């Protein structure tokens, strides 16, 4: 027995006739081994698959380096944010002080005019009252500027002593005044909004 079947005479004749006439109606097939066809169809191996084939130690090392780079970038960004915030805060403070000092220039000019008026040649008889009034106007304008900036004087005389607002420097006997009442203000105190800049120095009845 043979491993291949023989073609029938009619089939051989038909094949020869088609070859002679150049008929290409029947496609010509080429047998390719199944192993070679499968190998050609495989796509290129993906990076994830290649990384999965790396040793476990090398994978951990790469992850460590990646997390370290991310951490360093985060630290650098935080440091830049802090520096930028510090600069912005300094600018705000500087501009606030500049605005306040700009408003005080008027008071400074008025004080210089008052000093010029106190000159011996200008200080003629009857001019002292005018100088005093000028100094009072300067004092009023200065108080207005401070109030506009949020400064206020602490009420002290005749009120009950408050250690958060007052500083007692002496206690005295005072008839008709209950103990703990402030009878005299030695030095006035001031607040900036709710912040005590300086407590009032007072004398308190006992």
C-alpha cells in the first residue's frame, strides 16, 4: 500500500488542461507547517510581561526607586510652597506697614511746622496760643490715624480692675470707692482690635 491516493485519469486530464489554458480559477495553496504559522502569528511580547519575568528582587528595587523619586518630588514641591507662602506673607506685612507709615507722614510734617513755629524769631508775643492750638490739631489727627488702624485706648479709670487689661502699680485707701476699683491711670493702655498692645498702669483702691 502507498500513503498517497492516486488521482483518477479524468482528474489528471482536467488538471493538465487548466494548466495549459492558464486558468487561475482554483487557488494554489502551499502547505506550511503548523508550528511555523503559529510562531509568525504571535504578537511581540509586552513590557508588562517582560517585567513580570524579572527576578523578584529587581522588581522590588525598581518600585523602591520609583517611590523614592515621587517622595523627593513631593518634598521639593512642599519646600517651594513654604518659601512662596513666606514671601507672600512678608509682602503683605511690608505693604501694610508702608500704608500705615504713609498716613503718618502728614503728622510728621505738622510736627516739623510746629517746631519751626517754636523758633525764637517766630515765637512773638501772642503767638503761643496759636502754637498750642496747632499742636492740639496734630494730636487729634494722630489719634484719628491710630483709630483708623484699629488702635483703641483701654478704659481704666473708675472701672473694676482687670488683670488682662490693667497693671496695678499701687493700692490706696479711697473713701467711697469699693475695693478693686481703679482710682487713677498712671499710663494709658492700648489695644489693636482684641490684642492688648500695652496694659494700662493704674492705681487701685483697696
